[in-house]
C-alpha cells in the first residue's frame, strides 16, 4: 500500500467493528444509551502493518459514522483518547460529555 493511498475501511455492524478489507486491523465499539452513544473499546493493527496510519483511518471512519448518525463517542480505547483525539481535536465536539463510569 502506498503511503498516499487511503485504505478501504469496512463497517461490520453485526460484530460492532470497523475493519480493513482484510480484517487484520480493526476498531471495536459498543453502542450504549439506547444506541445514541458509540463507546470505542479497542483498536488493533498487526505489527506488520503498524506505522501506516491504519489506526487513524479506523478512527476517522468510526468518528465520521458517529457524526453522520448523530451519535456521541466515548473514547474508552487508550489510542483514541491519548493519541487520536490530541492529534485531531476537531473530533472533540462529538466526544460524550458525561462521566464514563456511568456507562460501564
């Protein structure tokens, strides 16, 4: 994959994931609060594909989906809260404002 080439990300609603076409890299989520909140639980990229920006592409797909479906996002995944959001502060507008512990 060329660096300038964005990977195709697939929404697998049945299993609560956004995945690369080969299903090797993925972002897992659960819907909460009657389906109005997307809790992003985990992102995974295999060692052989790290450094290509796949985790960021997965997050963009999930946040874009949440935004277009009027969902707010709980960034339970440490990659999302500690890396993706600080690098992409424009997405902070859809981060769920309530205390995370009330949703676990």
